[in-house]
């Protein structure tokens, strides 16, 4: 039937209707229409996914009539075709209807002026011609093509997959991957969808079940085995012990007739086919096993390639150099610090590990100063996993530093880093915050270090491990193949010294912490009360130190009033309240306002995940809304309304997101309701973000729970075992 959109029933407004969501809408028939009972009607109430909502088009809708006891007669739409009259008014109205992202009325006019009544044919068959239109950048071109694809050629795929929980964006990516074969693949080989980023086994399994696949099919069991390992990787594991692996897979598949023996036989078949790899009683996906073995090989290769005998091995000469550095830095280094410096300067690969206040920063500066004086023509590379850690490294050492991915020439994208890394043209490479390196970034790093170069890894092995899989720093230390300097003595005696002392106590599981002006505990058992106390403390601390120098850390993003999302909204209204002169833009459930402190939440171009900036300007034009964010050091980024998922408010963040950062004052929330997250590494990481003052708001019982609970499970990785084997 031919209809025209009138109004939206659910969700309540068009801006809330995301492509791919369930919708209810009312349409006006453009021809005589009979409902399921044979009566002529003047309105059609349609339900379904991806309902068309442009007021400037007519739709030829296909589906069936149903009767609901609560809502009466409804039309369940299966698919539709847009009926666009080839006129200027109709085409420009369609392009600027809001369905095509990045196209407003003025741009629609320019597009029509260029292509006339052939505009839709151009979009369908030769979209590259859009790049000839003034005002269409490469970024806008991509948005236009993606949304047009979602609204036209990929519509059937979107409509088919939306009821299964796959978003329109994912469906469009599938369409781009498989083209006209997409629906055929979805229906005949649904488990193939697991190969797409963001589509897991459970989603593919629901689709497969609706397609009539047997629960004992080999395709289902094989993908269940592979997904079990992928799921473990999302929690930081590279591998699983064989028996635990089979049991986890059986739990996932939840099929009583599937026995351990049957699953183990399929696993052996996957090993035979090269899709799974076994090592020392553990099971890997092929990709992760290769990455771990390659990293082990490269580390030992780099270690063995260093043959240069350093003059600094001579204690007398080294002492002379060290005295010069001590004089210039106005310090007296302790014996363990002196040993760490000499070790780093005389070995191909070395590790310096220790907690806050143990002198890691001072040691780095001493290493760099001595090395530069000894080797004035040699190149030095200083880097760290995050932008904030790199900038802190540069400030504290006086030597230029960059993020690891920037140093390696890796491109930042939504799903991490991609591209081929370039060789590090450096003779000395110092990497800070190494505990944050996952297996893949570490593999890239060691791949690019040139033979004969020296590598110094600096980090705190007691912090939270990397977000990505692996436990690189801990495993290299555990292998005992690389020289390690362990710094345990706390030397920091100035303001903030209790932070370093308590960090050491926590590391050793001691619950008898020291309290004072620089380390404060505020008892608050009620989460709503804690949220209010946190706000009061935050206002006081930002008044003293400034917004840039205060961090509010919490274990959770959502769930309660003390989650990062809720605290961000509450604190923003205190720190940067709405006013008639401040522009705002809404994105989903979030509002961004001029003057807001924001955090980048995905790596993108020259801005790193975790970078903090301020919204300086919001410009709303006829075609697009643009948000300008100043990240400091001349880095100003522009975001259009479709890119705001890259940003979050930055007044509060999770403890995981705070890694690699330091602040003068840190406020931490700990409640017993957070018990799942409460571990010693989490608490240790949180308090070591503070330089001068730490304030914990919550329950003392929660604090003790965190100190008493060592990381719940050792990460599945055999890097240490592989290194030991290569070192024999």
C-alpha cells in the first residue's frame, strides 16, 4: 500500500529514533486501503524496525495486518520502497529530510544543481561524483554514503537483522563486506557473522536458531569453541587451560546432548585445521598464539643482538658520571637507584619497576642525561601508551616524548591501531607505563626496534594490567630472562608522602593505612549520600587545585549515582551550569555544552583515547553542527554531530580510564556494592594517580575488601614460559 508518514508514536520524537530501533508510526494512505477486516481506513498504524519517517516521501509498504488485544489493528511492516517523484522539490526534500547524515537544505540544493533528476542514480551508482560538490569533505562524503546506503540499498539487511539486536551501523558494515550476498550468508551461514567486529556468537546463534540450524551442528560447535576464546580475550586472556576451555564452551552452548568428548573432538579438528593452537596445556586462537610467540622471539632476538660493551660498566667511570648528574639534579641517589641506572645503560633490554615515590622518574632523567652525553650523535625515543603519560614523561625528563602508536607510525582508529608500523630510528628507546602495553602493541614495539638498539622498559607491575589481552610487563619480569631493577623503597618525603607509603602498604596487603591531610577517608555507607559528599569534596578540591588538577575516579561507569556517567552529569551542572549564552548539542542521552571538560574515549587521528580537552565552541549551521575541542598544545579537534560518540564528559571517569595519568588531587569512591570490581590492583592504581592528596569516600569495609582481594584470576598467557624456553 502507498502511504505518507504523519507522526511518530514510539519513540516520542524523531531525534530519538535511531535507525534500526523498534518503532510505531502513523501513516496516511495515498490510495484506498482496507485493513485486515476489510474496512476502508484513513490512517495506518504501522509497527516494526526501521520505519520510514521522512515527511517528503511516499512509501510502498509491504507487510501484514495483525490484531493486538491492547493496541487493536496494526500493520506489521516487513519492507518498503521509497517513491520519489523525480522533481527538484521531491529530491531536495528527500536529501535534506534528516535521513541522509551530513546533508542539509543548502547542500541538497547544490547536489541537485549538479546532477538534476539523475541525483539518485548518481548516489546509487557513482557516489564518488559527490566529491566534486563544494562543501563535501572526505569525512562528510563517508557519512553521506554510509547513511544513504543504510536508507536504500542495505535497508533489507538492516530490517532483517534489527530484530536480532544488530544495530543498523553493524548491518550496513555487513552489507559493505558481503554486498548482495549478505542476506544469503545470514540465512545459510549465520555463524560467519562472528567474524565481524561487534557481532558475537550469541547474536549469531539466535539468528541461526531462527533459520532452523541444529544445536549439535558442527558449525555451531566450532564457532562456540572459537567464541569462548574470543570472550576470554576480551577479559585479558590470550589462552585458556584445555579442560577449563572445554567446560566454558559447553556452558556457552548449553546443549545437554553435547558431551565433553564431542566438544574436545571438534577442538582437535580445529587444531588440525590450524584455527586453534595448543601450547603447554593451553589453547589459543591461531592469531593470539602467533602474536605471543612472535613477541617472545623478537624480545630474545633484540636482547641477543646487543653486543656493545659500554664504558659505563666500569664502576669508577660510572660513579664519576653519576656524581655529575646528581649535582645537576640536586639529588643524592640511593644504591638501588644507582644500580638501576647502570643496568639500563649497559644492557640491550632492561626493566625498571616500582611504585610511586621510588624514583622511577628521576632514574629516567638520569639515564637520558648520561646517555646523551656519552652518545651525542645517537637518537633517543621516549614514549608511553597514552597521550597523557607521554606528556607527563616529557615534562618530567625534559626530553621529547610521544605515544607508542605515534612513534611507530600506527594510525588510530575506532577499534585500536592499524597500519604497518615503521622502524624506530632510535639507538635508545625508553617506554614508560609499560603495564598498559597489551600483547599486540608490545609486538609492534619490539618489531620496530632496530637491531643493536637499547630498550628500557619502565612501569609498575602492581597496577592494573592492560585493557587489551596479555600481561606483558609481569610476564617478562617472571621469565627472569631480562635484567630487572625492582624499586621498593619510598623516597618521597614531601607533601603527598602518605600516598606513596600507603601504596606500598596496599601492595603488600597491609590494611593499616596512614591518614592525614594528604590521605583522607570519609565514611559513607549510602550510595546517594556518597554521591552528594563526592560533589561537595570535588567543589572544594577544584577550588583549591583547579578543574584540570582534580580527578574523580569510580569503579563503574553506570549502575548507581556514583557511577561515572551520573557523576559527570551532576558535576557538570555545578562546574559548568547552563546559561543563555552557552551553546549546547544533544547526542543520545548526553548533552555537550560550551566550556565542558571532555574526554576522548576512542583513538582517532591525532587524539588518543583518554585525552582531556575543553569544548571551546559549538557552531550550528544549516547542514551540520560542529563541536570544537581544545586538547592543549595546539591540538584543536572538530567533531560533527555524527562523531560525538568519540567524546564523553571528563569530570569523572572509571579507574581503568585513569591509567597513565597523574593529578594533584584524586577523589575515589569505594562501596561494598562495587564488590565485583574491588581488587588490590584497582585500588592501587586509583590512589597512585594522586600526587598531593587522595580522598576516599565510601565504606571502610569496601576498602578492606579491595586490599584483601588480589586480582581475581591470573591472566591466561604463556609469554614467560616461551621466553624461558628460548633462553635455554
